[in-house]
């Protein structure tokens, strides 16, 4: 029987406006609100604020919305310095003061682990970036009309042109206009350009037509600005010079990197002296070399051929004869390495492959140090290894390598129980 008209629930639709109170920030930098018992995720809202929002998506279990008016502002609200904040898809938290961002990220970590039956250790520290802006040493920009480079928009795939980006290094911003004009003279296969700040200047890589990289770098360099190249450059870490290329992995926040790596080394400490340690997803081998400094015998595993060659170079330069580099997939190489004392894992955003989680659970070493840049993948993997598996979560460290965005890094120390 059809219920009386007064009893029919009218659910908000796309375009409707609502007045809501933000309870807290959750994953992806969204404000958690409720409307008549339904969850609403709001872009641009901060905890405690009363806001008017417009619904942008209506799902069966939740709504998404954007703030159109702040009726009662939080103390931590600030004016975003970027003119395209909220349109560009790169940043989510420029409207929040930096201490508020750090507290929200810790809350996201606690929520993720808590829903998986894991507790964040009481001594977990939150370390902020040494620079809240101007920290990115690499950026990927999309080609737009008239030689304007930009980023993908927050609502779709339109290009949002920028003349500068406040979270990128100044050398990258100085190269944007010249590189954009040079790219505009290329064919349709020159759609994206990656710019990497190095000690000597900026590395340029055009995609998918990588052959255009040298032409773009040369044409842009003729206009002045920073020195542009396409081969390799140097990045310093604790007084040592490490080579990198435009297509090898780097941590984009180079200045804050010691705040992530060095505590992990302290956790491993004297227990790895003269012991076999596997550095999985080793990149160009910076952490492998530091493990060798502790006296460990290190096997660095890396699948990217360029990064593996750089890791080999750095092993020869700084490894003290204690670093062996193996090019291959981690899930294939780990089972071949027996009797290791510890494994250090720094996987891509997707986290550990099922084969890696399985090997660690069945035959893993005494200690596992895990570095993660995606909290949902971290939660899944820690649930498998700690709540359901043989490891005990001993230490956590949250390092904000990505201010103004919802991303952050977490280092976890596990011990086999």
C-alpha cells in the first residue's frame, strides 16, 4: 500500500541547498556532517562550523556537497593563498590553519585503525612539514590552451590553468611559463609534463611523447629562468649527493624526508648490525645506504629499471660493500631471501600485494618497518599482519609530507610475536 504523502521521505537531490554543522574532518579532507540521519561529506567545511552547502552528488548511503557560505567560522579557518583552491583538484585543506590540518590527519589515522580493531600507540608523534608551502620538488602539469599549464579540476577532467602553484618549489614555478609555451608548439602526444627540482635546476619529462622532452627543455631554457635538463640531477640527503632522473621515484618533500627516515633507523638500531635487512621497494637506494651505515647487510629490491640502476650507483658510492641491489618484483624476491632480521617496506599507494602480506604472515622476519602514503592501504595491511597475523604493532609515526592536501606518510614498526 502506498504510504500517505506526509510519510514519504524526501531525500535531498543534486543542487539542493542545506544548512549543516560540521562535526570533524575525515579522509580526503572532507567535513563530516549529518542531515536527517544521512551522512553528508562536505568539501570546505571545518569542525564546529555552521555552513550552507550545495549537494553535488547523491548516493544511496551518503551525500556529497560543497560549502557555499560559512555562517559560523571555526577559529582555525584561514584564507587560502591559491586563487584556484576549490576548483583545482590538487589541494583540499588550504582553508585550514596548519595545526588544525595536523590534528585532523591524526584523527583520520586513528579512525582508520580503530575501525579495523587496532589502537594507535599512545606515544605516536605527529611531525609537521618543515615548509607548509613550497615543499614539492616534483609536479605533473597538463597542457592547456595557449601554452598554459595546469592541473585536473576537482569536479571532472577539465584543465585548470595556473601561473604558479604555492605548494611547489620556486624553481618549478619559474619554469612553468616557458615550458608551457614550448609545449604548445608540440604535437598532440605532448600532453603532460613532469618537472622535478634538483640542485642544478629543473628536469623536464614530456608524456606520452618523451622524445619531445629535450626540445621543450631547450626552447624553454632560451627564454631564461632556471637551468632545464632531461638527463639527471642531484638531490642532497644528510650531506650526500644522490642522483635522480625525471622518471625515477623521489619523495616529493625532500626537506622533511629525514623526519620520516631517521626515526625508522633508530627503531631498527643495533638489532640489525651485521644482520641481513631487506629494503623492499627501495627506489634509488637512499634508505638502503642509511641501513648500511647501521652495519646491516642490505638487499635492496626495486622493480623500476631506472631506479634500480640509480640504487646500484649509490650502493657503489656509499654502501660500504654492504648493499646488494636486485631488480625485480618484491612479491617474487622476498621468498628467495631467507634468514633476514628485518624488512623495510615502502610500497606504492596501493600498499602491499596479497603475496607480500601472505609471505610476511607465514615466513616474515622478526621486525618489519612499514612506510605508507595511503592510510586505507596501511589499515588493510596492518589488520592482516597485526590483528589477524603474527605481528605486534609497536610504534607509529605520522609525518606530514603533503601539507594542504589530505595525504600524509605513516611509519609503522612491527615485531613478530
